[in-house]
C-alpha cells in the first residue's frame, strides 16, 4: 500500500505525528493508499520553509521563475498518462476525462502564468506636472492554497501557478479525498528544479491541516475552493486577522433553454453539463429550465440520451459515468433523490445506486437521474447536490425563468440557449452569476475572470485577476520640484 508524504522544503517527509489517513479508490470501494494526517506542527514547518524561500524566489528574475514553471508544465504533459490514471483512481472519474481535460488544463495553468509573467507590470502616470505616481505590485509573502476533490490537479494548479508566478511562496493542501496527483506534483517540482521551500504541500484533514494553514499568522492570503459552509468557516477565521481571501464556493446553476435554440448542439451539451464528472463540477447545470413549447420534445430526447449513457469502470474507455467520489457523498446524493420524491418530483430515469459486476462490484456508482415536477423553490432545487442529478422544469416567459434562475442563494455560472442575440444579451445582464455561457458550456479562456456571486464566493480567480489577488499594490507619489 503506497504511503504518500508531505512535501516540505523540497523534501518528501513523514507527518510529525506519524499518523496516516485511509485513501479510497471509489470505483472499487477499497483503501488503496495512505496519506499523512498532518497537524499544526507540519504546517508550521511548511510555513517556515516557505518564509525562508520567499526572498530568493520573489527576487529571482522573472524569466528564471518563468523557465522553472514552464518545466513543471512540460513535466505534467510528459506524465499525462500516469497523472490521468492516478486522478481517475483517486476520484472515480473516467480516465478519458482526466486525460482530455483535467491534466492538460493543469499543465496549461503553469504554462499560462509562466508566459504571462512579463505582462504584469507596474503602472505609472503623471499628475498635472506636479508629481509622478507609480504603483508597484509586490508579492504577498507566504500564501495558502486549499482545493477540493472534484478537479484535483486542475484546481490545485489553478491556484499555485499564479501564486508562484507573482513571486509568492506557497503552502498548499489538496483534498484529503483526492491527494494523489498533488503528491505526484511534488515529485515533478523536484525534477523541475523548483527551489526548496517555494511550494510546500501538506496532506490531511481540512479541520486540522487546512485550519492550521488558515490561522497561521505568517500566511497572508488564502485562496480556497470548496463548499460554501467551509468558506464561511475560513472567512470567520481569516477576517479578524485581515487576511486576503479568495473564496470559490458552491453552485446550483441554471441551464435555460429556449425553443429557438440550436437543438442538437443544446442537447449534446446539456448531457455534458448535467453529468460530466458525475455531475461533480461546480459549473454543472443542475437546474434545467425549458421553454414550454419545447418541453415535451426535450424531455423525451434528453431522457433517451441519458438512458444510453454508459455507467462503468472509470479505467475503461467508453465509460461516460464513473464512480462518485466517496461512500458518504454517494449516500448524500441518494438522500437528495429520496427527498426529490418526497417533495413531489417524478423520476424520469435513474434514481438508484448502480451495481456493476467484477472489480467494481463494491464501487460508489449512482445512475444519472432526471427529475421533473418539482417547484423552483423546493429544497432539491435550492440546495447543491453535486452529483448526477438534474431537475427539468417548463417555463413560459423570460421574466418567469429569470425569477427561477435567480431564486437560489448561489450565483456561480449559468447557460442560456437561444439564437436570439437580443434575448441572450438581456438575460446575460440580469442573471445573477459570475459566468454566463450563451450556446455553450465550460468554454474557458484562462485570461478571463472566474468566480461567483452571492453564496458562490468572493473575489475572482483566473487571468490577471489571480495575479492581482496574489500581489499587493503600493502607490508611490513623487512630487516634482
Ligand atoms: P470542502 O469544503 O469540504 O473541502 C475543500 C477543501 O477544504 C479540502 O481540501 C478540505 O480538506 C479543506 N477544508 C475543510 N475544512 C476546512 C477548514 N475548516 N479550514 C481549512 N480547510 C478546510 O469541499 P469539497 O467537498 O472538497 O468540494 C466540493 C465543493 O467544492 C462543492 O460545494 C463545489 O461546488 C465546490 N467547488 C467550487 C468550485 C468553484 O470554483 N466555485 C470549484 C470546484 C468545487
């Protein structure tokens, strides 16, 4: 059984307590590796290493930093198959998804911020010949990056890459449920020649290792992606210490379909936006609203396509739906399906744990599930399920669907399907969300800001918003005599 280690000051080290946590393969329902059960002392060592490395890293010429980050990016690409397999085993996601999306995007994160380094410069302006004003941007020092289990290496690197590019040193914690690719990243950083202490990776529980990162006085900022409740706890801890916070939290995203849409494109994309990664992407469109005149046709075609999806071993090509991430998470999803029926919903397909044969007989598989007949304000339509469960509902007018869309506490992403530019523009202005996709889903450009409103988060990541987050501006005003 493989024992993972923390990555502190460039070395792979045991947790100080000597204790380890079981790590499950969700497709077979068995423990397959052990991860450090780190505590405050491990975090203290990591922060001290990061602090010691800060001067060297932040003063290193940008080109040199950039070259090291490009080597990390290239090594992620070189190790594509190994990383994709590790991600699939850890998380239950189909290996094809990890190979085509997760791992290439992780490599791209390092590439993007390595190549964007030079674009992030100070600004200067003259004040009516009386003074020269310029604004420097300094790295913050040691920053904390904490990520969830659904897109493990992609979201981990999404935070670490801009933090490093801006000249910070990092103490990072992956989810205790999916630690493997973060562990492999530590090996890659060693190979790439990342100086000791610049990146430190601590494994363990959120309430222990994660909380110790958040509360450490030398950690100047926290970039966190995860659940809304955890985000609240982090904000409570960090606010009185005046730490900078970026919180990327839960979602309950609307997918709004008008009768004039490009039907085939919409149907194919809606299948993905509903069930990709077993519906465990914060951007999945879990509430599908369909214009009344199209509703019956959509329902028939969509349900038929969902029934055709292949639930299977994530390691096998052709699997559309792999395992959900853990047994407790599976039980949570199943309890929401139960609730949907109690709330008056009808299951059009799915609704149960799925039983596979052979090596996956004890895996955590849930059938892709479509529910209709629920009101927009019931719990199933208001709370984040984060699994392969969608609700469908008809609407008649733009005003009505806007009310449904905006009725939730969340505001992460949304999708609108229409060929009318006027309608798309109107809705894009009024939907309460950080992202509005029109006639597409998950089309991302790393230059653009990413994040949510309301309970979906505070701040923006991605692009140069992330560079802004990981730096502090300092205005210098020089009077001209
Ligand atoms: P989670 O909040 O349980 O855990 C996320 C991370 O925080 C883990 O590494 C965990 O160990 C750590 N953690 C837990 N308690 C902590 C504490 N008190 N202090 C510090 N760290 C702590 O979330 P999860 O179950 O891993 O992920 C699923 C959630 O993430 C969903 O709600 C999903 O919508 C959200 N998510 C959001 C985005 C986004 O960009 N908005 C992206 C992906 C996932």
